[in-house]
C-alpha cells in the first residue's frame, strides 16, 4: 500500500497510521497542481509517507509543521520583495534609455527660448546652464526638475520657474537675489562676509558682480545669547526694510552701518555724518519715524551751514518719548 498511488476515495489520514490526528488531510500527488498554494501555506505533504518517517510525538510534529509554515511564508515574502525590486530597477533602466532616445531623436525641437526677470545674470550664463539650443533640443528631452536645479545653482539666482509651451517654446522666469545688507560675522574663528536679504537668507559674496554698495551689519557675533542675537537681527532687518522706502531725509544710500553691542542694542551710522544714532532695542518702526522727523529740521541750513554738521550724537532712548541730540558746539 505504501508504494501504490491512492485514489481519491482511498486517501488516508494521520489517524489511519496511528499518528496524532489534528484534522488535516494527507494529499496525494493527484491533487498537487490543484492545491499547490494551499500546501505551501499550510505545509501539507502531497504524498503519503511511511509511519516510521513521521514525527512520533504530537508536540514535535506540531512544532515541525509550524516551523515549516513560517519558513514557507518567509520565502514567499522574500520572493515578492525580490520581484518588486527587480521590477523597479527594470523600469528605471527603461526610463533612462527612453529619455536618452528622446534626446537623440529630437522630437518637437524648441523653436523659441525666452528668458525673463534677469538683470545681473546674463542670458549667456542662463543659456550655458540650461543647455537648450533652439531648433536642435527636443521638447520631450527637457527635464524641468533637472533644468531648474542647474539654473538655481548660478550665483545670484534665487528661484527659477520654467514653462513649456507646446509645441515649441520654453519660458524661463528668473528671480534674482535681492540683498538688503552685507553681514559681517565669524566662522571657524575667521571673519566672514555674506549678503543677507529681508528673509534672513544669506549667500556668498564670492560672486559679487560689483554689488557692494550696501549697509553693513556688524557686532552680531558679540551677542552670546542666541535668542537675543535673533531678536537683534530681526530689529536690524526691520529697520532696513523701512529705510528701503527711500525717504528723502533717510534714504538707503545714506545708511552706512548698523552696529550691535554685546547687549543687543542697535547703533546706526550715516554716510555723510560721523555721529552715531543710538536706537537701542525694540519699537524699531516707531523709532524710525521719529528719527526721520528729527533729521528733517537738521538738514536745514542756518547761517549758511546745515545744523546736522554740529550734531555729535542722537540718543533715541534718552527718556520716554524724548530724544537727546548732542551738539559739538554751544548754542
């Protein structure tokens, strides 16, 4: 009986061999194709084995079956992961070569390339980085993400927007950096000069393009407390944004330096006057308006001489709602 194939009606169970019975059937080779996946998950054998080769103890048989079931499930999971990874790699491979094919065949060439918004950065620099040649580069070969990354790597280019207008034009909108001042700080024990804009974005002065006529922010590195340093920087940038309005009595060109003391107090120096303006801390907008109101009469002439030439300092925090103007001459 052990060497013969069993019919469906003669399929034995474990109980026929005197083995522990857990309710599962013993499948023969006749049902292998039909129940293959179920046997893999349940770990049921497809042939009848001799009793002496079976597990003799019920506990050992159950543990062995559980182990094989877990093993088979793990193998299926590993097989699924390998298939998914292989499929992903295949798609990447196909996409790469497909993009190269599109670039080679030059389908729908670029007829017009428009560059807008640039003043400091030349069209030639943008063309060199974009690598787009009119009547030769195909529209389908242009990858917007890669092109954007290359263009934004150009010094003084802050942001780029690219539009593909089918069937044959590309528009590149350039937003350049707009610094407010030069920031002097320290890095690794050495002095570092960089540009800073209204959003606290700093960038290197290495490619200055001759743009150095900006107010200078100094003394921030002497403020030890981080929060106080951030507050002082915010006050300085807020004051610069107000000055950028170019009031005739306090234009941006007249501002030379904004210095911060170790206590975080702000001192302003003008270009045409050597005296300091002590602004202190906080209420920057209000102090700016009051400073403009003070400078207006000082720029008036008296006896052929401007009154501002006799000023030695201006203290904006002398008393509440009081401004102290020091004079180098009596009267």
